[in-house]
C-alpha cells in the first residue's frame, strides 16, 4: 500500500478516527472535521490530517443538506455570509500551505479547546434580526479562515446559527448548506496550493468508507441514546485532545 501518504501500520487507527468522526456527525449533525482532525493530528502530520477529511466533509454536507429540505431557504437568507466564507476559505488555504507544523498544531488545539469549553458552558445569547446583515459577513470571514486552515468551521458558524434561534431542522439544513458552500472551494484550494496530490486525494477518497459508515450508524444511534450526555462526554474528550495538540506544539 505504498500509494498511502502514511504508514500502512496506521490504517486501523486512521479508520477508527474517521469512523468516530462520522458517528458524531450522524448523531449530532456537526463535528466531523473537529473530531477527525483532533484525533488524526495526534499521530499524523497535521496538514495531512486536515487534507484527508476534505472529501468526506463535502459528501457528508451534501447528504445533510439534501435530507434537510431547506436548502433554497438557507441560500436566500445566508448568502451575505456564504460569499465571504467561500472567499476567505481560499485565503485560509494559502495560510495552511506555508504554516509551520508546530504553529498549526497550536492553532488546531486552541480552536478545539475554546469551542468545546464554550459549548459546555452553553451561553444563552440571541442576535436580533436587524443585526444579522452586519454580523453575517463577519462570521463568514472568520469561519472561512478557520475552514481553509483546518477544515474546522464549526465554532463561529454554530454559535451564529444558535444565536439566531433557528429551529432544529432549519439549523441542521442551514449549517449543511453553508458548510457545503465552503467545502467545495476548500478541495479546489488545497489542490491549487499543492496540498492535495494524487496520494492525498486517494487517501481522502478512501476515508469516505469509514466516515459514511459512521454517519449512517450515528443516525441510527441518535434515536437510542441520550444525545445531551453523548454531547457532554464528546466535548470533554475533545478538550483533552485539544490540550494534547497544544502540548505537541510546544514539545
């Protein structure tokens, strides 16, 4: 298996991390890159960890967007956020291409820890509709930079959509549409800056198998478990993983 961009000995833990990311995505609707990049970044080159999750992110977001049935409504409402999100995804990819490994580890760890702590704290805030047209583009810029650098766009997008008070179905569908809009240019940007060669594209395509298996399993699991308990345990695990990434940045 010389075509793989990592040692064949790591195939089992890599597939395990990808399956777990898909399981989380299927269960709670978000978190695929956050979980996968956190886990893979613990034993793979962090740039490879980021690149490998790109194609699964595209396919998972298409699936989520199509199943929600609110895509057109989301396009009409969130296009002022989507346009800068797409543009700054390209800018973030340029940063990733030239970023030092230790700096990338630190950035990834900080994103994971801060987002997990904020989510555990469950801040209750609402954004008034009249401020949406001003806040949306700013969120799009920040989310785009994070998306390009790490594929982890969830923190600003999730907090923004929660602040708008969207119903569950609209939340899942809107997040899927926005994330999809950023994931397609993300792949093209990574190819353009040389991060995704033939081996990386092959590995990312192979990653679809465990990720989609996890997504389908997560959708079934969602009906049987206490989603709130699952979310809290997951966030605590992510905090530990994030702290480990920060430690590696200074190690």
